[in-house]
C-alpha cells in the first residue's frame, strides 16, 4: 500500500509540473506588444472652419496595443495585391508608406499598453494612382516585429 501511494504522489507531481510548464510557455508566447489594426474607408473630414464635410475620401486607420509592453509604430503602410495567393506569398503589386500625417500623432510614435494611434490615407489619391483592382491592405510596421500588421480595406464599403 505504501508503494502505491508513492506512485500516485509521483504522478500527481509530474502532472502539476507539466501544467506549470505549459502555463509558463503560454505566458512567454503572449507577453509583449499585441498590435491590432482597423481601417475604415470612405471617411470624410469635417472642416472645422466651415462646419462642413470635405470632399476628399479618406481611409481612417486606428491602431491599438492590446499587449503588455510598449512598442514604437514606425510606418503607416499600404499594399495592393493582385489576388489572395499573391497576398499569401507576400508579393504585392504596389506598396507605399505614409511618413507624415497632416493631423494627429506623428510617426514614429511610442504606443504603450492599452494605447491607441490613428492616422489617415488619402483614398482619392490612392484610387487615382493605383485603381480599385485587386486587394488593398493597410497597416503599420512597428519596432517589435519584422512583419507589418495588416488589415483588408474594402474601398466599396459605405460609411454607416
């Protein structure tokens, strides 16, 4: 009987140690900044002097850090892909970066945990130069990662 209880205690200890190890691995992989990007096309800026909407269409981009550590947003970027396969293979047809924002917070920008940053892309200029064919993605590049965080932009989406 004594030998049986020591085997049970050994198994119990091994199970608890495995659970603790898995929990530590989970914590290690989820720590750090976690960037989420949302883009809303067909937005209009309100002209504060006139109290009216401007004519230009804008893509409004909002970035939130839902992680546990700060990071620095370095670029606002936009990509055009010919197909989903080209997107998966990361072969953009056209790509660009917005370095200066005429309003809002300038880049580079330190984004703390729970903080947000917003920027805009001139949609009229984009469609004039790139057209509306293919898939449009916009997103940000940040200091804690080599890859950008992208979100799809549906230029046909109406403002609700």
